[in-house]
């Protein structure tokens, strides 16, 4: 092997540190000998790395493990309280934020209402900063122990630049989000599309952990998807991959928020179901929903449970459209697992029973055989935790996946 440039040596060191950290995280508690065996690194290298981790507080030594004859080895475990991260989800009418430990366990969360009328970008960023500040203070975690902040929001997000390329809710184009927040808190700030953040949370800490091919589909106010293929999170050329709610299912169908027509979201999202209920009542259909205000998805689910035919039919229709859409995702990506999340999950089997039938009916033969679907209830806290997991994902992600693969290839050439 050619002599390595210093930059390459640093990268290899970084890769080894990451390998050891992830082994302790996923397989720990482990002895130094176990880590050397599992990683293929020398015991001296492993000891050097783990001593650094112990000195920084990231790893703890805990009691002795099973002896295989000689002295019982000391076991190492990740110290999940070595630092904390904050996640915030910026929504149209509220900011949800949460403080988590390094195991993505939520220690504290809160939702602060947001009135955006008359507010410009700078005002809204100020509100986000205040919400994060308040959450940190109320969590009781010392601000100097916060390692990073993740911010999630709907729209097309350029995560690397920390810029929101397009937000349908706020009407922003190329809005700088991460930089002003980072300047205030003086820690790294990661901006991510909200559904992508939830997907990263599933990848590192949820059902997707260890699964190389899965998609997260969120249903609620909108419909979105996050994609993991070959173990890698898939962003697309502009960071806009997964705008699943805007695939066209009915040409010239009902108008969609995006300005187009007949999108899945315009047919099957929670607001679409509410709109369809109002339209049916306007045509004189008899239903328990008559006079119910505000007419919400909860009210429709309640009516379905009480035997209302219209409510049941509309939830089933929405599930069927969803199943048709997801079948296309499955036909293109062949995932092993589909995780359904978002506020719309509360419609339960009224929506997901028909969804499964449609998914089965429209998936290419063979691709549905081993396909697993998981329904993951979620609320504002889940979205905020997702944003926090973007920071944790960066912490545990291999440097090779941080865009330095080319350097590595030079190093080993
Ligand atoms: Zn659309």
C-alpha cells in the first residue's frame, strides 16, 4: 500500500472510531477483546479508541463479563447520557420540540402554538429559536451538554446547505434556516424534511434498524414517503425524493395543495376525507356527521365506529387509494418493510384494512410475499424526536457515508 497522506490517515482513524462506536452501540456491552474480534482491528487500536471514548465520557466501563479462563474482562457500554440533542418540527400552526439522550429517548417535549399571520421568515426563525431555548431550559439539561439540533419541516430541503428550497405551507423559496439557528446556539444544526427525519429515526432507532430496504409512509394532513435503499437513505438529486403524496392517481381529479390535480394526497389525506364528507352531506347523504363541527378525522373515525356508513366508506376509500399508491412504491423499490406513520394512523383498521387489500391486489406478483407492514402511532412528539434523530444519525454515521468515499478509495488504492 502506498504511504497514506495525513488526511487519509485521519479518515481511516475516523472510520475505525465509528466502527468501534457502532459495535458498542448495537452489540454492547462488549469487552475490548470482543470489539477487536468483531471489528478485525488490533487490540492496541481498540484500546486506544475506547480509552478516548472513556475519557470523553461517551463510553462507560461496567462490571466484569464472563471469563473464558483468564482474568474476567471489563465490559464497555455506551453512555447515553454523555450528551443530549434537541429536535424541533416546524409546522404551520405550532412548533413541537423535544430533548433526547443519545439513545433517542425523549426526556422532555412540548408543543408551542405558532401564529404565522404577519410574520416573515426572520420572525418565524426567532419563534423557532425561542421554542428550542424554552424546551432546553424546561428539560433541565445544561445547554452546554446539547451536542446538536435537528429541525424538521415539510417541503423540499437541501440538508447539506441547511436551506429550505421550497415550502408549500410558508411559501418560502431558498430560505436559510440552519445557519441563523446555529449562530444563536453555537452547535451544529441539521435541517431535514420532516418525513425524512422520521425515516432516519426508524433507520437508527426503530423498526428499520438493520433493514436495508424499507419505506416510511406518513399519512395525515399530507402524505409523504421516506426511502432507505441498500441501507442508505435516499434523497434524490435535489433532496426532494419521496414526494409520494403528489403522484397522480386520477388525471383531472380533485385539486391538490401543490396546485396540480388528482394527487394521492388530494384523494386520501385527512383533509381530503373531511372534504369528501362535506361534499356528500351537501348532496343530502344521511350521516351522523351532519352538524358536527369542527368536522375532523377524529369525528369521522368516531362515526365509523358508531356504524355510520358514509364515514366507513370514506375511510375505506382513502385506505384503498393509499394501498394503490403504496403498491407502486413497492413495485419500484421492492422494500422488505413499509412503516406507516403520521397523525392519520389514528383512523386504524377502517383505513388500513382496505389499504392492505389494495396493496395486495396491485403489487406485482411475488413482491408482496415477504413484505411486512408496520403501523406506528405518532404524534407531535414523534416528529420532534425524528428531527433529533437526524443529529444522532450524523453522530453514528460512518464517515464513508458523509461523502468522503472518494477520499477513502484514494487511501486504500
Ligand atoms: Zn399534489
